[in-house]
C-alpha cells in the first residue's frame, strides 16, 4: 500500500462563489477529491493507451487517480502507475446489455464511496453510463473524452440513436476533451455543449520512442517463404475488430495477388483474427498478407515498414497515423476528421474517401510502385511538428480543461490543491480494488 502525494496542480478547487446557485454550492465542499476515469474497455487500443498515459501522468503530478474499466487486458493494467487504483466493473460491457442498468447502479455506489472532484469518461458506452452515474452522485466536474463519435459515418437510424443519447447527457457534461479539432467541431455543430465547453487535446504518446526507434530485420519477422525477397512492406497496426475494417482492405487487395512485389503485415490481436485468416486464405493471399499477432515493438515495426496503412473510417484522429509520421513513414488512410493536422495528400500521405477500399488499396500499390515518392514522403513526414502529442502536453491541457470547467461552473479562479486519502491508493496489478 502507498499513500498519495501531499498536493497537486491537477485538480481545481471549486468552492462556489457568491454568484453560484444553491445546487452548485452544495457540490463544492468535496471538490478537492480524486479524479475517476471510466473507460468501457482497457485492452490495447488507442483510447486505452490515451487513458493509460493520462492516469499515469496525473499521478505523476500528484493527483489521486482511480480507473474504472469493463473488459481489460492484464498487460494494460500492469502498465498502470502504482499510484493508480484500478476498479474492474464486470457490468460495464461494450454492447447494449441488460447489465447496463446494473452498471449505473454499480458506478453510483463506487462514486459515492470515492467522492471524486472529477469524473472523466472515455469511449461511447462508458461515456453515457459514466456521466449518468456522475450526475446522480452530483460529482462537481463531469468530463467526457471524445476519442470517437458514434454518430458519424453510420446509418441514419444509428446516427439518430447515438446522437440522441449524447444530447441527453450533454446538459450535465461540463467539459469535452477531443482528440482532434474536427471531432470538437462535429460535437459543437451537432449541439453537444457550447463552444467554451470544448477543448482539443492531442492524444499523448512517448514521441521520442517513435522518432528514434531502431529498425528491425524483417527477415526475422516474415515467414520463411517471404524472406529475402525485397518486397515493399505495408503495415497495419491495431486491435483486430470489425470496426477497424481491415477485412474490407484485404478484400480490395485480392486484385493484386498476382504481383510479387508487396506484403502487408497486420500487427494486433482481437476477435477478428480467425475471420481475417480465413479471408486471407480464401483470397489466395497467404503469400502477401501476414498476421503477426500482438507486437510489443510497435515503434520499431513502424520505423521498418515502407508504408503504414489505416483502414477504419469511423475514428477520431488515429494514434497510429501520428506514430507513423513520427517514424517518418508515408501513410495511406481515409480522410478522417482532423487527419489534416498530421498528414496531407501527396505530401506525406495518400488519402482516400472514407469506405473506398478499392482506392485505399490502389494508393498502397501506388506507393509500392514508386520508391522515389516513398522517399520524398518520408522526408516530409519528418518535418511535421508533432510536439503537441507529447504525454506532458496532454496532461497539462487536460488539467487546463478541468480548471476552465470549474471556473465556468462555480465562478472561481481555482486554488490548485487536492486532498488525498491515507487509505490504500495502490494497484497497478491485475487484481482489482474492492468495489
């Protein structure tokens, strides 16, 4: 067991001003408590890494931090700072479920016990249920992290449903923290919060790890049948799930199976692994598309690839696009919201319309055919200023978003201090805290 630091600059003091109403004033006395993050899944995805680095960074700044997750990967939990208290909530599941009501009840009980100053939700499902629970407990500051917008690039029925749910919880969302400016704009134009409620905070990562990664010897990675052939190597990295639309790209690449000058490596794990393997075999692409499984050496993989590909169209600003650019790799990607902050068509990327997988595949093959274009794009990628994507910058900007929310809600310029419980505030292990 470890006790928390004595003070922090992360949390705002939100003592109500004379202008605050009675309801706000009643929340203020416990506003110097902890930060509780709630995320639907804590596996090995981009939003999960963002949340990991946020929690660890906030503990490093002296805050008392709790993380509540549904599905989790033990390796991710093991990466938590020892000062982050992890709570596993089995009732928090990704798909609509009868357990959703139970989940709200579980969250209410936990939040009543923790008495947080800030609840910061991540991902769509945790975002809805977590904000409802935080409202019921009268948490002073309620923040939602916008990693993806579920009502964008979906059917009209799904758009109406997801946007309706977001609008239902918007009145008690004090701050939105978006991973791209376009995500922020889409929230505002769709009536989610006021402009002043929004902040753009780039999704932080260890940028030097990607800038200076050592290259791999791909002959140690490729199957024996592909070693020593000098093929142009494309790389996809991410969680293998339907939303990533990797299968659609594999379908589109089937038309290029007669060519012996390219290979696509897919790094990641997930529920679509078997379906992807079957699709690769069905298309006769076993000599072109290789499933690597999970890789812990992503920076080196990116640095070694000739081209990095992202296929999914329903995303925020994918971390892998930023990581590939840090590594100086040309990118093939759909025209996702906010992507222009990192890549530009025919400068350091080839960009296609969302869900146009034939064009996505053709753009990859165009780079296979043109080594000079790949070299030029790599040089341009290294010129992009990605310093705003550092973990330190992310933690600082999130703290600023918390403070601005406190000022808007309570009319105070925030003394920067937090109280810490002398009770257990440890576990970064694979065992959840009680409750």
